[in-house]
């Protein structure tokens, strides 16, 4: 009787492991496909200095980070009042924002210095194993350099 109980428990464990693997682990081929997909989308982006204030509703956010001479600025992805999806780079913002917050940006300019190639002026390259999350990158056409001046949380 104990043997059958152990076999049933072992079978249940193995089935749950397979389900976990299928849902959470990604083959190298799929990972490479997603990486190429996002890279292609990012290569289509136009980087522009923001000329006027702009309000967005945040749909994704990556805070700035860096180590030593390598630095990546904060990157906001949001929807404008015209329903355009845009990216905004803010070099100085170092805090958190929530999805759904409304942010207002003032014009900013690129700080790109070709002689300091390691000091990033573009957002960190990030890829998810889920295509629906990577599609956000492909909905962006323009990335603006801006400075966050106000935020309003509509989720409260």
C-alpha cells in the first residue's frame, strides 16, 4: 500500500514539474527569437528631443541603473492623449512610478557623447520570454528625451 502511495505522489510531482517547465522555462531558440524580435523593433525607433510638454499614461517603466562607467537612464513607455505609444528617456529620474500613473514631461535633450560610448544614452535592452510583453516595444515609434515634472496616480 505504501509503495502505491509513493508512486502516486512521485507521478503527481513529475507531472507538476513538467507543467512548470512548459509554462516558465523557455527554449534557447524561443529566447533568441524574442531577442531578435525586440531588437528589430528597437531599431525602428526614432530618438528625438522633446519640443513641448507631453503627458502619458504609463504602461511600462524601467528605472535607471548602472555600474562604474556603464549607465542606463530611466525609460518610460506610455500612451499619449492621441493614443500613440511613446518612449521617454529621463536621465535624472531615479525613483519609482506605477503602471497607470499619468506623467507630464518637459522638453529634454540627448546627452549622447560619442567619445563616452559606455555611458548610455539609450534605454537598457530588455526582453521577456512572453511575446505579449515584447509587443509593447514594437508599439513604440518615437522615443523622446524629457524631464519628468509632475505625476498623478489615477489608480487610487
